[in-house]
C-alpha cells in the first residue's frame, strides 16, 4: 500500500520526487524517504516519520541537487512507523531500495544473509531485498539489473521494487510481481511509480509492467525483460495529463469535493452508455453480448466499500434478473474450495483495480471454470482492467480521499446496468427496463436534490461530536447501504460504528442500546418500512436515540425521534444510490467536528496492494 517513485534524469529531480510522493500519499503516510545522487555522484539520503511534508522540511534544511533518485511514502506493515524503518533501505551504502508489497519469506532470507555477515538496521521485510541484491552483486560481480534479476528469484510474496547502486550513477532498476508499477517516459528523463497519477505532470507516455517484469531505466532509455528473462517490448500508452483533475478547488477536503462531484460523474457515466434503446451491452466489451446471454449465475468478489456495492447488486441481480448471486469478501474467497455452477459470471469490483486480494481471486478464477471474468473498476490502466475478460470502467475520475464516495455510487450504476442487460436474457420486461432506465436518467437531478439537505445533516452531526459508538440499521437492499454508512463514519471520524439488519437487533445488538448510543436508520418507503418501524420502536423502548433518513411515513411526527431528515420520493430500485449520499455527508461533518485528518485517516491507505 506504499507509494514509490524513481527518476533517472539529466535535470535536477528532487522536486519531482517529492511531488510524486505527494500524489501518492493516499497510499500511505506513516513515514517517507528519498535517496538521490548529488552533484559529486554520492548518494544522499533523507528520511522522516509522518507525512511527506516532514520529508520536505528535512530536504529544505539541507538542500541537494541531484538528477537520479528514488523515494517512498510508507504504510507500515513490518515494523513500526519509525525513521529507522522508513525507506529507502541500503546495503553497505552501495545498494538503495524502495519497495511496495510484502516479502513472505523475509525471515528465511534474513537468516541466510546474517550468516554471510550482513547487519540489519530495521524491522522491515524490505531491507532483505537491499542486502540480497548486494550479495548477488558481490557473488557474481554483476550489474545492478543483473543482481536484481537474481535476487527476485529468491523472493516469495508481492513486490514493486526500485533500486539504485552507488556504482552505477544515472541508472534505476525496477521489478514487479503482485504490486503495480508503471514506467513514465519523458524528454531526457524516465520514471517509475506505483501510480500513473504520480507522474501526471512529468510524462505522457506510460508502460505498465506486467507480472514478473524487470526494467532498466536511464535518462534516455527504458528496457524491459519478462518473467523468463527475455528482453521484450511493452505497449506504450499515451495519456493526457491528469494534473488539472486532482486539485481540491474551492473545497476544504478532497472527500467533500468527491461527494459533491457524484451527480456530474454519474451523468457523464450514463452519457453514451444509456441510449434511447437502453444500456448497450458492448460497453462491457466486444464479446459481452455473446457471454451475457449464456450467464446462469453470478459470483461477485470485492473488498471494503466495493464489497458493499456488490451486496447491493445481489438484490438487483436476483430480484430483477432472476439470477442466483453470491457475494464474498475477496480475502476469504481466495482461501476456500469453490464449487462453480455452470455458466457463472465472475465479477470483481475495485476502485483502484490494484487491490491485492481481489487480484488474487481474479487470477485463481482464470482456470476455475467460470464463464468469463468481468472487472468493474475506476482506473483503465489498472491490473484488474488489463487482466479481466470483460471490463466496465466507472469513470469517476481520480479519487484521492481515502474514504471512497464517488467510486461507490458509480460502481452501483455500473452494477445496475449489468443487471438490466442480464435481465433482458432472463425475462425482464421491456416496461420494467424502461422504467429503470428513466430512473437512471433522472438520477443526477435526484442526487442534486439530496445535496441540498447538507445544512440539516450538519445539524444532525452535532449530536455525534462526543460519541464513541454508533449503530446503523437497514433492511433488505438498504442493509448494505447501512454497512457503507457505518464504514464511512468509522473510517474518518474514528467512531466505532457497526451496521445490522434491523431485524437482528433482538439477537444481540439491542444490548448495546442506551441513551448514549446513536442509532442511524435508513428508512425508505418500500415493502419493509413497516417491519423497520417495529425495529425502531424496539430502540425507542430502550431509550435509544434515533437518527432517521427516510420517507415521511417513517416519521409520523414522532417527537421521540432525535432527528429526522426526509429524503425525496424516488423509485425503490435506485434508492440505495440516493440514501448513500446523506450517510457520506454525515460521516464527513462528524469528522469535521472531531478534527480528524479526513482525506488521510490514521492507519489507512487508499489502495490496498498488500494481503
């Protein structure tokens, strides 16, 4: 989940390395570090705990001019977030390494290296890579690239590695397995980074390393080798700079900007994909029409917010398309034996398209007998998009806030469109499909209307300022909406929040309810509203304070409800999209009152690229 960047250049590059780290800080911000060749071709190292701004301060105090270097922002896995554990790590001040991933056999390698006389200064798994490269170089008198090639053959786990050697100024070596790595090509300089976004201001040509690839980077040249050590050419992707899209603009936080962007992003997503004749099957890929007509069941695999989106989709797929649907957390799904029903569509969902557990599931699904693998993600250049048989791009634009918002709602739109297509092949009437299409077309306007409730939500947030726990309730398709609301609150306000199907209150959670426990309920006007109201009565009878987002029928002028926010009338099927917005805004404004770091909450990172 760390962010790495490297540059081989003919020009001063410290500022570019720092900018690249700032662009990737959402991947981790426990510590940061930089190593660069100075004007005398000596390697200078800077490290700091905390955010990249601390590293910048350290550099400002002792400036350096250098052209070729590597830098890293860390999300701690092995070892505390200390200066000693910050990257880059070195071996004998000759080899310097940055790394994103986890080396599973690091203890075994460490034991071997200690026996050879290597001394370890950190608690990290990364340091073994530096010493291992040095050992290979010493053993074979080989180059940095050759030594890295030999070293990675001994590694088990996931890695994106950048390395420099004091003996080869101006050269950068890189390797990738299980963690993303992109090469950016510029004029008189070339780069590596975990994320294309890091290089938005410096390069327009990109090469995405494939599994097992190794790269040699100089200011004027990039060379690539595959997993079989064969030199290869990799496709070059030309991409427009993303610089103008990642500014907070008038907003205090990226998260609020991303919440407010949702009506426009969904409108953009629907344009050209939802026509007068309905959703076009080809938006999932040219082979989609032939595949979709064969689908008899659906398996969805995802993590976190994406898992919640998949859980909403289960209600759509089974209720509208009549298809059996199973939804599982990727980190669990990958470790059990599976029975694959005939003609099952395998669906993965990920904002970044780089979530390690989800990608591992995608890989195992290739030979497991699924009909096809569909990836739903936000990043066209991601591993998920490249490795799936079919792809739906959510087109939400860069999402910088760690707590996902616009990615969630655009995923839901994509999943609903998938449901409509599959429903055509399983008896969904034209009248029902047209009604849903009309609801989708009206969705941006409906979302705009909900945004106007923000002042009421700010007032509601005041009641959560001193709270440490909260319950979220929903029924049916709105239970996963409640789960997502609870996740948002805990992610950025650090309030312990849990969601339950409201009917499960009496099976344990009701014991937690008292006057100090806020209970948030999602209460649309659907077939389960009366059942939900009975559950809310159970809360009131125990002195709990209710905070209800819902239809007017859920209120009935009940003065015992602490706060009630009425949402506009809307079709039942798109209600999950509508009800997600006020829960996002509630979490945001509670976090404002709590004074937390909203865009970069503690202990979290945006792209979970480790298991």
